[in-house]
C-alpha cells in the first residue's frame, strides 16, 4: 500500500470537515459549472422545497449568499418523503453528483440518494425569481468565454466546459447565466415562441427581457457572433401534462413558471403546468412583389429546398401552390432535395427524377401556373449522393421555356465533369462542355453528397448567356448543441462544406476569368451561414456577393430556416458583379415555412426569390 501524501491527508481532513458541518446549497453548487464537492457525501443540507417532479424535488437554500454566480437551488434526485410538500423546509443527506446522458452535454449538478430527510417546517411561501427583472437579465450575444467571441469559429471543439470549468460570469455569457440559476424556480413574463415546438412540445421562447435579432414574426434571427443565448426551451410540464405541439413562431404564451435545469444537451425550464397560448400569431405571408417582366430586363429566379419531394409526396401540390401563388411562377427555379421517381424506395436502381419533376410541373399547371420544363443530372448510380437511402436527392432546374433557354445544351451524365470552354471567336462568351452538367463529380469533396448542378442559359432578348450553379452542400449533422460542453460547438460538416465551397467557387472563378462581366448566380442550400468559413472561402475565391448583402436585407430578416432558438439563413443566392452592381437587382425571402405550425409546413426551408437584369 502507498503511503498517503500530506496533500491527500489534508484533502481527507477537509472532506471530513465538510461532512461534519453542513454545506449551503450555494457552496455545493460553487461558482463554476462543476461542483467543488462532486462525488462527495453531504449531510444536513437545508432548503425550501420549491417544486416536485416525477423523480425528485428541487430545494432552495434558506441561507443564501450574495454571489450571483452560485445558484441557491439544486435538484434532489431520488425518493423524498411525500410529507415534504412544496413550501416545506427540509434537510437531507445525499451525494453530490454531476449527471449527463451524453458526453457532449453539460452536466447537471444534483444531490442523489437522499437520506435522513427531515421536514423542519411547512407552509412557507415559495416565490419564483422573475427573469428579466433586476439583475436577472439573460445575456443576449455570447454563450461562454470559451467560444472566443465566435460560436461558429473554425476550428471548433477546442475546449470542453467541464474540463476548463470557468468561473461563471452570468452577466456576460448565456450559459453562465442559466447555470447560475440551475435548479431555481423562475417566472417568464410575456413569453413569445421563437420556433415551432418539437414533437414532444418542447418550445423555445424569449420572455419579457432585452433580446437581440427579434424578427417581425417574433423569432430571434442569428447574426455574425450573436446566436441568441437569451432564448430558453420549455420542456415537459412537471404536473405530467403535455405542452401543445401546434404553437408557432410569434405565438404569445401565458406567463410560465418552472424550474431551470440541464437536460438533453440544453438548459431547459420545466414548467409547473403546460404552456398555453394567449395570442396566436398570424403566419400569413404576402406573395412576393417580384414579377417576371417576360424578358431579360427582369428575370425572376427562385430557389427552394423542397424537402425530399417524390412523385407521391403529400406536399407536392403545396409546393406547387407556393411556387405559383407566392413566388409568382419564377422564370427559373433552383430546387433542392428532389427524389427520384420511386421516392425513398431502395434497391430498385431508379435514379432519374423525370417522374418527380414532371409531376411537379403538372402540379404547377394545376395550381394555375405556366408550363415549365426541367433539367437535372441524375446520379450515375443509387445512394452515392447522400440523403435518405433510395431517395437519391439531387438539385434540378425548372424553367419557363418562353423566357429562358439553355445556352448550347449538352446533357451531362452523373459522372460527366462539366468544363468551362472559351467561345469559338474572340468575343464569344464561354460555354459549358456539359449543359446541364456537374462540377467535379469525382472530387472527394462530394463523397456521399450532392454534386453542384451547373447550367448556362440565355434569357429572352439577351445578347449573352448567364450561368447558374445549384448547390446542396453537406448538412450540419453530427454537430453539437449550442448549449453543449464542447466549445466552440462542433459545426457538423464544416470542413467538408469548406472543401465543397472551394471546389464550387474555383469552377465559377474559371467562368469569370474567361468572361469578367459574366452574370453568375450560385444558389441553393449551402447549409451554412454567411459569416462562417465555407461561405468566406466561397466569397474569397469568386468575389461574388450574397444577395442579402447586396440588397441590404435587414439583418433580422436574413433567415430561411428555424432551428433550436434561432431563425437562420442556410440558403443563399450568391451573384457576380454584373448582378450585384446592377440597380435593378432585387431579392426577397418568403417565410412560408419558418413561420408556420408543423402541420402547415410544406418544407423545412423557406424559398427565396430574386429579380435581375440578365440582358448581358
Ligand atoms: C442541520 O441544519 C439546521 C439548520 O439548517 C440546524 O438547525 C441543525 O442543527 C442541523 N442538524 C445537525 C444534525 O447538524
Ligand atoms: C471533449 O469531450 C469529449 C467527450 O468526452 C472528448 O471526446 C473530447 O476529446 C474533448 N475535447 C477536448 C478538447 O478535450
Ligand atoms: C427523362 O425524360 C426525358 C424526356 O423528358 C427523356 O429523354 C429521358 O430519356 C428520360 N430519362 C429517363 C432516365 O427516364
Ligand atoms: C482552395 O483549395 C486549394 C486547393 O486545396 C487551396 O490551395 C486554397 O488555399 C483553397 N482556397 C481557400 C480560399 O481556402
């Protein structure tokens, strides 16, 4: 046996001391994320019972300190005698435990295996803390000191909060704020829903406090270096009822009182009773003001991720309705997530989306729209481009043959690499070896991912072609929670998207090298935000501009998708100088889906629509 060192003896003595004299809840929590007493047994911890849950109770210290960083409340996990009701002051022994259900989540500090529970008094008043009052202002910009000011910085996953265990700064950082209230009973006045709930009814809200990025519908739009830590998610009610799953962005809820906790990778508030709507928001969206001029002076170009569209999709006619009614049947439409003619049926060797696209064109006509033609390049074989097995999602174009047509068409195949070729004569514009074609289909940037669909077009009345690239970059799957342990959080697929952006941009740069004044539009689901590395790489190589920047879309209106607490822009239209500098350039997002309740959502993305002079 090893002889104990003097340090170990001091520690053993200190821990005996802590066993002897009762600790306060604040001392147990400490002023960091991880308790200084983690793993130790504590005795005679005293607190007011502020709430009861199915598996334990929450107590609040009867001897608070005046340090904002130390929470005065804690969860006691385990059976606590039913004579200890809300309003009782109780004392108990137990073990300080840090719990999490996945290793990318933050820990919850709790007392487990409660013993010797004594009810010291009953009928004491339980007063919730009111968020947004006094010092209880949720920080609105940063999540933790460990993000270095940019939660989407690359590289990410540089630190774990649980390892660094920084001292909480609840006035500066959102996670520190919520951690400093862990276990507390709080009230949210005037909650506004910032996103449709998940299927369990878990609902993101922002309350009656200062918030940044509030959009016109009541959601919170993220912007560069501000991802809205002031929002909080409301979880399952402690009384066993269920939250509604029918709420939506902008709905006003009745005041919520509940317990702050950490679960499923997020800080949550578990309400005492289910949330109820006090005033439902209107999710009605006006049709776009942009209408085709029928010639190259005003060509309308839309983009829409239609979420796994197959010939038999129940949302087929609704997608068509959106295109006709809200997008005014654009001259050219970039679509993403088109499945093959058999949908997500695997093993049938069907990869062509002819049937899907023909069905969509028919549905558009049925909805009162014009005649569309379509082009795509199907994958060379099944299941090589990612997405649902057998679905073979890809990008495609729908176009109005009366206003735009392919320039020197030459249908490419799944493995054909489109090359930019100089015009035959000195002033002839460049053309594509395959039109439509795919960009570098053999590059490992696209393993299990969608290859960009490139095409060259000529608009009615134009003297020169314009060029389009329809993208659907790798998703953010595999990322970690903005509230998680890993900092900055893992932005799933970011390096892959960066490579994809580089390959796509390098192709576009070839067009622009041959034809400086070329009109190029790259649009679709980039699965990335304008201020994050892949988009910066794209901009650096192409010198193209995001249309939100060009038309100065207000920051809070730059979104096409609602995810967790944030309204965010995953979809973009990037344009070359001849479009970005033209006075007639217009651009809009149509929030048809991010505002809607789940049952009314047609796709998970919003479409966008631009109008350009493409006369060349
Ligand atoms: C437990 O703490 C309470 C005060 O919270 C005190 O009155 C009581 O004497 C303590 N009991 C023991 C056994 O230390
Ligand atoms: C963070 O924690 C995870 C899970 O335990 C671990 O895989 C990862 O290596 C840690 N990261 C750092 C930077 O220590
Ligand atoms: C798709 O339809 C086009 C005509 O619209 C036809 O030329 C082509 O052969 C079809 N492709 C497949 C794989 O069915
Ligand atoms: C694009 O990729 C090339 C080749 O890997 C690399 O040399 C270049 O630095 C990259 N460009 C940017 C802006 O990342």
